[in-house]
């Protein structure tokens, strides 16, 4: 689905823009390609600049509860410096690289509830407008898929996924937000863990994997979070027994009861600190006793379905399908043009 509209900033009779992405999901660090189709209006115009913005729906937690906003996490210039004649049609091809930390929006073809978009900006004679918006589908890298597949085979299930504004301390995180994939515990861990939260931070050579356990409290102790980090190479995909490797990570994680309490080593930065540049889109929820409680499940998440042979179970409530995610991209970002949250 393409969100196409006449460029309002150019006035009636101005040019229109329609960006069409090449088919299929793209992996983090991969090439996003397509074409920007321009249709001239009622007069000749000078196209000064054609830009693409990668935007994401991101959540932030603060003292008053939780809010969400649109965050631009990459910008590209793909054309400009030419004249578009009256009623003329032109197409500008582009090929750009996604940031390595681009969040994963689907697993085995099933949407995870992550909302990403590609927005086209057209500048004509000094006037700029966000003229077109398309959904962006991102599939996991082979290492990410190997880890998720191992978790599924170990008995963990998909609960929800979201994007959190802020920084995980002690990591090489580059984007102003990180992705959290929340998992229900495998049967062998259900007595000690409420849920596992997984974050991938990819780089050109490998990946940091941050695991957090929301741990159950015992008879005389309250539950606490444990957090730990592992590093793998992209070349490790076919060289490791991932089931044993990942199970070892989980065992190490749940054994750290006090060492990583309160995020002492890998704390999350305050997204509302001065200069964060985060804007509100809407507020919902109430205050959290812990920074990792009460995450929004996202639309349609909850009913587990199998995602590949013996793979991680992907939760899809109410039959959330790709077309509905596309609609949500438009509904969320189309009304966000005037918000401050789109600046990173």
C-alpha cells in the first residue's frame, strides 16, 4: 500500500510524489532500493532536493507513565537539482543502506507489531513537504534468526516487541532507541523467570545481545531484574551449537540475582533527559514500579501461532496481518508531521 498525496506546501496544482520500494523485507545493514515517481503539476518547478527519512514508532517511559512518538533514525538525499516540467513524469531510482541497528519488524513473515516507515521529502523552490509514506519491512539477520530459532526450540515463546527510547549503558548502541523482544519463559525456567527481554545491537562485524530476566521472587525475597550481555560474530551462524549456546546464556542470566540488579552495569538512559529530542505523540498507561513492567503488547499480540518448524512462537492477537500493519503505519505517521518527536 502506498500513501500518496498532493504536496500541500506547494499549493494547488503542485507536483505529487509516489515512492515505491522494491519488494520484500530488508535485513539490517542491507540495501533498501526503489524509485521515487514524480508527477508534475500545473507549472514547471525546480526540484531542489529529494530526501528519504527512516522513521519508527518509539515508546518512552517517564514518571507520569508512558508515551510514544515518531523518531527519525536516518536520512538520505537521493536526488535533486533538476527541473520538473508541467505534467511531466520522472522517476528517480535509489539504493541506500539501512543502519545496522534497524529493528526487526517481522519473523518468518509474521509481523511483530513494530511500526517502521520510509517517508519522502520533496523540496521545491525552498518549500519542503513530507509527500509520501511507505511501510518498511525488516527481517532478521542470520545470527538474529539463529538465536531466535534456538530460543523457540528451547521452549521460549514470543510475547511482544516494542521500541524503547533511551540508551543501554555499557553497549555500543548508536540509535536513540533500542528494540526489546519480550519472551515467555521455557518450562524449565518458568519457576524462576517471569519473562526474558532480548535486545540485538548489530554492527558490520557482529552483534551485541543483551538479555534481561524479570525474575520471580522467592518466599522471603522480592523479584528483581538481571541483565547481561554477549557478543557474537556474523560468521558464527554455522559454527555454533546455538541451542547449547543460548541455553548457557539463559542459565548464566538467571544465576545473576544481585550482580545486575537495578541495571547497575547496563543501565537504561533517561529518555527525558535534557536534549533527548523526544516528542510525545500520545500518552497512555500509568507509572511503573520498574522501568521494564507494563510494556504495551502492541495491537493484535497474544494468540500464539507456530512460526516455522520448531521455531519461536509468534503471538498474533485477533489475526494481525501485514496489511493491518501497513494501515497502522499510515494512521500513526500521517498525523505526526507537526510533532517534535520526529527529530532524533
